[in-house]
């Protein structure tokens, strides 16, 4: 009971230390079952936690339970891992105490108390005369178990401890909870303390073996049925062949055909239907066979785990049996010695003395626990008071800041009313405006970052993705626009809709805990709403593994490391260009801004490994940005497979080769979709002869990297990694639809092209953009895109062939003309 209460107290203390101290990764819990990976996941800029009070930690350690040197004061896992204590009085050591020691020593086999185990496991103890405490596993109470009943059974009356013996003690569950939790099964009957662990564990493997045998018999039956169906299918095919021969011979006789054509058509339709049904049945049987094989593998793994656990239990029981036999021999030897001829009265007094000692030790432990509880409650109250004072200070600071801003803007408005002075004169309005701009563009100092409570909702130098919010090399006006954009993005990320999406993701992942994600309409809808920052690593990793599973299953586990070793040992023609492009990949991101940044070496490894896997591509400008974005949330190997998924699974062939054939085809497909989905805007571009593919070409090549704001970019990538290249067409059309009216207002080709270069940076509302992409652009079948790709691919190939022929002709003519000129010059030299 003390051990249980101490653990509850410790959890409450940890929660109190982290509560309200900074931003949380999750809406439901301060820790994650799947911690984020990649460069973004390792950032600590956004996670601030208060340091624990050193003085309070010292007081808590002073009042902590003292650990005795013998095994009697050890509880739970400590009692299991520690050495078996020798009783101080062997005469009072009973077999019941030995059984308690046996249960304590086996407690290390219970499942861990981490995030993977959902069952609550508690330890209860009872002191005996020999100062050895017995601890055993107790299952969590059922949901309908009342709180009063729980308190009366676990804590006793009015929080008192009963340290005496009870001869009419209730039966306690022994290993039933252990066998009923985790992978040992779910439907195990309740056993009492007297039941043998061997019997409890022996029945489960037998049941699993019987189930395995039944599954194997079913599998063999299904295979026999499959063979029969194949024979029947062959006979049906032979029958169809004979019918076709009969039909060809009957064509000579028109009257016979006229009379039997209806019957033959009906018979053929019936046979075709039977063949189709048999084919469907064969496919279903094949799927069922695969599922049975997977289930058989899982059962074999479970049987192996159970056998391992059984072996461990048997070894432990054998060791404890030896201890029991040894102690029994010692007890018999002491009983036979003449020193054991003490009177019953002295034994009784000794037992009472041991009971009193146990009670005294229990009251000491209770007193220490209560003192510790009082101190912790006092510290918690003081922390609450300090938080309240800090919130009051924050409110006062915000109110003062608001008054200052209002006063400055009132002065500015008053000065604006006056006539504009000449450039030679220094007006007060110009001074006020310059001071306001300096205040707006002032970067945060380290001192201000240490006291965020007095400056809430500030725009940091880098966003959560590592991109610089206010570029330093830009002009003052551009800096002001960038900061306004960052403030608007932050306000949009704090809306109720974003919070609702985060809650939906928490609920969905909680329902799939300890299980892999499965493609479903619900998951598709959630991903189209955007994946929260704290869960993006997990979702991206699952999406990539889903698309490249067919490759990875046939390759070695260390395939990526093997490619890296080859890249280190052998020269690569693409390495020079890769080195040139490393620092030019994402210069405005802190993870790639300098040669010593954390992402540069990882990016180099991924690109070199990819160039060795695809020597026909090697390296193409654009691959570096794709890999860099993937590395922000994934480790090196997963980022490498992300690049494989994009190049080899999502995009058509020749998309990243020297000719960029696939990219050119997609631009023509996109023009067709523009004329279909946005006819007014397409006609407007055609009227002013604006080739928007000069801008959109880069969108498709690098999936909008450096084209849209970072918040929208990563939401596009969420859907892209789940659904594939169709997402690029959807969002490209949605971006033009978002600003269609602004484009139609422009009546000059130069102005249109200038607006084309930066209009995507002015789009900040990701919810509106995603609604356009996934609602307004429907229907959007992938088959239509594939058909148009095939159509334009032939046209582009013909054009490239003609261009190559023209180039070869030009080269031959130039060589012949050069030869002629050199011949004339030689004659002149001779003359």
C-alpha cells in the first residue's frame, strides 16, 4: 500500500512540475507514445519547462522511505530483483512466507508500466514476524466497483494500517493478472493464491497449440478446395473451348444457327458468369489464404513467446524449490537440536514482540508519508499562488502595452492630419513613424525570451519548422510585411478550428494506440485537414513505409547503410554537384543555413545514397529540396525512402532525368485542367499571352517548396505523402482559384507575370485553400490525369525527336562550314 501511494504521489509531483510551464506536445498528455523524429522533432525552442525546486527535492528525499539492507523492506520490482533475505528467526518462517517470496521474485515478469500497457498493476504488502513483507499482484478493480468499496479494501478505515496477522485471511489472486494482461491472453480464469503457476501457464500453450493445429487443418482444407476449384476451372475452360469450336462449325448452317443461337448465347452467358464467379471465389480464397498465413505467423510468434516465458517460469520455480528444500532441511536440523527445547511461552512472547516491531515500523513509515504529503501540498499551494501572481503581472503588462500602443497611434493619427512637409524639413510624424517601425521590427533579445510571461504571443526569429520569419537581407518594408504575415499565421493557428482538428487527431491516435495505422476514409479526412506538428513524424513515417513496402521487403535491413558505405569508398560523378547545392537548398532554414548546421551532413548522405541507387538519374536539382523537407520530420533512412517513394512510386518515369520529360508532360496536363476547371482565368492568360507554366513548373518539380508559406507547405505534404501526385494538381488549381479575381483585374501581361511570381506568398488561410482543393475542385479522378499524361507523352516525344533531328542537322552543317573555312585558310597560307 505504501509503495502504491508513493507512486501516486510521485506522479502527482511530476504533473505539478510540468503543469502550465510551457507548451505541450499533445492536447491530452505531456508525453507522446511516438516522439517526433527528424530535425524539427529535436528542436527544444518551443518546449519550455520550469526547473524543479532543488530545496523541495532535498526535503522530499529526506522524508523518502528508507530502504533496509535485508529483503524484508523491498517491495514490488525491488523485492524481485534483490537477493532473497534470510529470516532472522527460522522457527517462525512458514511455507506461506516462502510462497510470498516466490511471488515477489517473479514480479519482474509482469508487463511494464509504460505507455504500452493499459492495465493498472498495484502492489500490496503485509508484514510478518520475520520482517519480510509479502507483495503480490492485484488486478485493477472493475468499472462498476464503487469508490467506497475500493477504499475500504485497499486503504482500510480512515487511512490506518493493519500490520498484524489475520488467520482468516482472504484468498488473493496470484499470477492471474500477469497471465491475463498483455500478450498472455485475455480470457484466463481467476485463480486463487493456492493455485499452482505451472498449471496456470501450462494450459495456455496447449490451447494455443490446439488452435494452431486447427488453423493448419483449415489451411490444408482450403488448399485442397483451391486445387479442386482449379480443376473445375480447367474443365470449364475446356468446355468453353469445345463450345466455341461448335459455334464455328455451326456457322456453315444458317438455319441451325438461327434456331440455336438463343440457346447458345444463354448457355455462354451462364458459363461466363460461372467462370467470373469462380475467378472471384479464387481471389477471395487467395486473400483468405494470405490472411490465414499471416495469422499463422502471428500465432507461431505468440507460441514462441509463451514458451520462452514458460521456460523462465520453470527455471524460477526450480530455483525456489531448491530454496524451499534448503530451508526445510535447516528447519529440520534446528528442530532436532537440543537448543530447540524452549518452552511454548517464550515462542509466543517472541511472536508478539515481532508483531509489535512490525507495527512500529509501519507507523514510522506512515508518519514519514504523512509528513511528506503535508510538505508537498504546501509547495503545490505556493506554486498555485505564484502562478496566479504571474498571471496578474502578465495582465498588467498587457494592459500597459496596449495603452502605449494606443497612445502612439493616436499621436500618429494626429500628426498625419498636418500637411506633408518638404524632404528638407524633419517633421515629428516622420520621427514617430520611424520609432513605430523600429519597435515593430525589433528582434527579441535572450533576456526577453527568458521572461516570456511578460511578453506573450511574440513572433520568434524562426517558426516551428526552422524557417526564418523575418529575412535579414530584405528591405524594411519587406521585413514589416514578413512580420505581419507571421502574426497572421500565428493567429490562424490558434483558431477554434485548428484546436478541433488537434483534438480529433488525439482521439483517433488514442483509439489506434499500439497498432499500425490503416488506410480508411476517416484517416483520409483527418490528413486532408492537416496533421498536427507533434504527430507529423509518426504519420509521415507510416505513409512512406506503406508506399515503399514492396521495395523494402526484397532488400536487406541495412540496405541504406550499404549504399552509404559504397558512396564513401567510391567516387560518384554526382557528388560535385551535390556539394555545390547543399547550402543553396533551404538557406532560410536554420537546419541548412551553414556548413555546420545539423541537416547538411544528413542531406549529403541521403542524396549520395539515392544517386547510387538510381545511377541513371544520379542527381537532379530539386531532389535536394525534397530530401531536406523530409529530413525535418524523419531520420536519414526514412528520408531516403521518402525520396524513393516520390521518384519511383508517385512521379512518372523521366520526371527527374536530364530531359525532364515527365515534368513537361505534367505542365501540358495542368493546362488542360486549367481550361476545364478555371476557364475564365485560362482565357485571361491566353488573351495576354502569359505562359504560367514558367512558374508552375517548379511547383510540380519540388512539390511547392519555397513557393507557399511553411504552414500551408507542410499541410500539402501531409496529403501528398498519403494520396500521391494528384494532390499537386489539386493545390495548383486551388492556388489560382484562390486569387482568380485578383488576376482578372490585371489588364497587362507584365503586371500579370509579376503577380504570378509572388501571389502564392500572400495566401495564408490554409483552411480556405484546402476547402477549395478538396471540395470545389471535385470530381478529380486520377484516371483522367493518367489518360492525359499518356496522350501528351506521345506528343512531347515526337517534338523532342524533331528537335533532336534539327539539332543534329545544325551540328553537321556547322562542322561542314568550319571544315570549308579551314580549307580556304590553308590555301591562302600556301599562296
